C-alpha cells in the first residue's frame, strides 16, 4: 500500500523532512501500526514518534486515532498537540 506522509512542526524538525511517500507492508493496517513501523527505523524516528511522545495524527485531513484504518493513497500527518493563548 502506498501512502503519503506529512510531518509538521517539531516532528518535521526532528526528522529533517516535511514528508515522503512510503510503500507500507500490508500488515500495517492502521495509524498506530504505521507509527510503530516508522519508529522501527530507529534513531530520530524513534525519538520523534516514540511511544511516550504526545502526538496528534490525521488521515486525509481528519483527526485520527491509533485504530483509524489506512487505505491505499491516503495521506497521514503527524504533528504535536497545538496550544493557544
């Protein structure tokens, strides 16, 4: 399955890229599994997407949970929680 990945704010800064296209294995079926798969790259990936790190995720511009399913051609974004004042 081919998906479009987008990284924003501190996630983008840590990874040194704003996005990429990825060919994801078929066993990666939802956003949580995608996050784990990306973390398995190690190094900055583990730091940026680590288990204890507060992150928001979106699939095709809609806020997503870890169990949100993925589909071929979808766009998945990772970004830190937004605060305002």
